[in-house]
């Protein structure tokens, strides 16, 4: 498959523990923080996808797992459970 678009985003700081994600072109910049629900300080972006039915959410989560670099690196090395729960 030919690459049609490549984007670059750098993360500075401590990632989910108080980092900043910024795109190379500067059009995207977000503060990152662990959500309060996961024991973090909150107050920053939290990847929640609203308005999606349970089946679609699960399909999206499985598709993301197939292309995620971290998932690829650990595939068949550690047990993984994919669970997308809709609100």
C-alpha cells in the first residue's frame, strides 16, 4: 500500500504525566494528562469517542490494535484484552 500522507507529532515532558503533544506544522498542540478516573490529575485531553454504538466501538478498538506500533511490538509476547466500552 502506498503512503498517501505522513504526519509527525512530538511529545515533550513526561507524556501522560504532564507532557505536550505538538504537530510538526504547529496546527495541533495538546497538553496530556492521565484522567482522574485512572488516578491522574485530569484537566487535559482524554481520548473518548462519543456517539458510537458498542459494536462499532469494539471494531474500531480492534482495528487500532492491529496498526498500533506498541501492539505490534508486543504481539504474542504479553496477554492483551481489547475492551471498548461505550458510555
